[in-house]
C-alpha cells in the first residue's frame, strides 16, 4: 500500500516460475521472470480451451481428459516460447483451487511429477489471487477495489492487512455461470466462449425487458434473474429468429422479443447490480480505483458501465484483455513466484487440491 514498505525484497538474481492452470475448461501454462531491478517479464503464456458443442456445458470428467490429452503439448510450447527448460525454473506453481475437482487433480499431478523429476520446490496457488496479482502487474493499479467475475466466482474484494477481503459476493450462482447457461438456452455456440457470444448478440438488442434486480446489501443473487430471462423464451412474443412466423394468436411484428433483446436485458441488469456493489465498496474503503479481473472482465460493456461510475467518483477502471483476464498459466506463475520469494512452498504430501478455497483464506505475505 502507498506509504508502507513492501516486505518483498528484490531478488539477488533473476528467478523464474512455471505456472500451471486447469481449474475449468482452460488449460494454461506460463513462465514468468522477476529480475533484480524489480521488473516482471512474461516469457510465455500458452493456453488451450476445451470447447463443447452448442447447448452443452463441460463436464468434469471430460474436461480432465482434455487436460491430460493436451498438457504435454502446452508445456512444451510454453518452454519453447520462453526459451527455457524445466531445469532453468526456480519453482513450480499450480492451481490448488477453487475449481472443478477432476481438472484440478489432472494438472496438479503433472505439477507434482515435474517437481519430483527436476527437484524443484512446488507452490500451491489460489486461483482468484492469481487473477488479482497478474492484473496488478499488467495494469499498474496501486490499491484498487477488485471486481472478480468469472464462470465460478463473483466477488467484490479489497486488500487489507495481508488479506484480500471479500466485501460482497454472489449468494447463489456466479455471473459467468448465469451468462453461460442462458447462452445454452438460446443456442449460442461455445466458441470462443458463451459469454463473448452473448456480448456480441446483446449489441443488437433493442428492448430492455423487465427482470428482477436482486442486490442484497453488498451481495447479489443471480439464480432468479436467470430463471426470469429463461421464462421469456416461452413467451408467445418470443422469436428465436426474425424470420420465424408468429403462432396463432401471437403478437404483431412490432411486439416481439428476440434473443438479442434478452441478452441485452440480461447484461444491462446484471452489470448494473455489479456496478452498484462495487461503488459501495469504493465508498467504504475510500478508493478511486476499480480493477476488473476474471473471464467476464473481458466484457467491454461491463468495463464501459464501470467506467462511467468510476469517472463520476473521480476515479478510473483498470482491466486486462483476453490474454490475462481469461484463466491462464501466467497468473498462477506470478502469484506463486511472489509467495515463493517470501519463503512459501509446500511439501509434496501437502500439494492437494480443493474445490472450495476462499480468496480471504490466503496470507498475502508479499504485500505491506
């Protein structure tokens, strides 16, 4: 924090970390270097995504099989891009959680194997802390309120006393899960991602339809909103395409509901809720900065709405592009290397995974 001395001392020589991420359908491996002059260099950031057919989600067993099939190629590509071998790496970092059990285990097994084969220390990493730390490096945000929005998590976070404190969160499903599930309802493809395709279709929406607005203090509830927007697809005014003729007794062409209208309405409603609770956290901690992390953080409409709010408060928004906001290995390498430089590592028998790993459980020893 400004005005406090960082406990993280500059390294006496360059240190390198290999990060392995596989908590959901993205398999990523990255290599990061910290230099004695305080510079952070991203040497490689390779990723492969498991994409299912339209209308289908990704199951843990199938996702884990994808990771097992691709991890050696992704590892080799990452090392080749960085121009280093595993022997040059100072520590192996992997995602401990939160995430899907089977994919987490598949990647952790490879991390343990590399650690044992090359006699390298291993560092378990919290997935959310990884998102925050790589975004802090990329954006140079000093001490922001963090909005963490992804397929499995929705949290408003601020740093205090070596913890990332959770000020608000979803009470049921995550915002990314809400968007992904609705994308399946209206038949949008999973390539490149359901959320991206909703964002593009929402730009064509012309009607703002009534939906529940469910902020609960600093928390949000999204399951009821998803049910409500899904209900519109059974409305007699709904047309899956404009060429679809109205049923008997149906509405006129001037009173129709399209998938674009529903995507637009869902986005505007949910993002307004997220902006509200983020603004409340900013007021509480007296911050002028917002940092958006996680896969949904790539959404330009969310960034735009958050930017309007921040500008009205005399602040600004920080966000990264899809290389760093979507799950990746370099974020695990960055958070893991910070922990490693503070002396944190795990014996091999403690390199477990967990599907539930709260952001505020992590001791952020590298910050003042």
